[in-house]
């Protein structure tokens, strides 16, 4: 392992820490974090290729799979979006957290064919965004190239990499090389 790859793995750990300690609504932690390296990156990349080849509107998964395969590590950040905060804010579209919970239980019983398993508590989704921001800030501070990816996060959910109760996730692949591999990509894919 090169010194750069060792450093990227260390920064991935710091990013996981930043996501874990990011502020959360009412101090309730519903964030899921996992760091992938080596063979786990290949598994994720392979599943993304399969998805991209079988879904016409998801060809960008193929391009993103190349980035995952070329990454030194990847931080997954997900959320337990069916856990309500209990403030009846209505941002989810329901009049109360109780109404949301009833609807979410029905949706879980039917299991949607979509990458994310909604509905999700809007406040939990905000927590997810804050955790992602904290993680990428940490990568930036340490000069590790990164990009937040829906494609790799949704594939991680389908593989169960964040557990069966994860409703939404994003991936942050990491790289340390002479050129940022996450930009100047083939946008036609």
C-alpha cells in the first residue's frame, strides 16, 4: 500500500467520525456510516455496472462505477429515514409523525422498486445532508479528492451494505492522485 492510500484510508476514518458527530435533530442519531476498501469497492462497482446496463435511464451508473473501481476508499453515509423525530413539523407531507409512521409502515410492507425506500422523515434527510457536508469538509481539509454520488449510495442500499433499515444513502469515493478522477469525466455515459 502506498503512503497516499494509507493516508486516504485514515482520512476515510476521519470522515466517518465527522459524519457520526455532525449535529442531529434533537440529538437523536439515525445516521449510518461505513468505509469500504479494496474488494468491497469492486463489489460495489460491479453491482453499479449491472444496474446501469439493465436500466435505460441509469447509464451514468456505468461512468460512476469506473470512479468507484479506481477509488482508494469510499465512505457510505445513510439514514434511518423511517425513524421520526417526533416534532410533527409536517415537512414530510403528513400532518403528524404518527400519520407518517403509519404510511411508512405500509410502504415498507409493499417494498418499492425504487432505489430509496420512502417516505423518509424530512428532518432525518436534513441530518443526512449535514452528515455528508461534514464528511466532505473533512476530505477537503486533508486534500483528498472526492465526490458525493447518488448512484453508488443507492447501489450500496441494494447490496445491504448499511443494513436493512437504511432508507437513503450516498457514497463519497476518495482518491489521491495527480489528477482528480471525479471531474473531467465522460458525461455521455
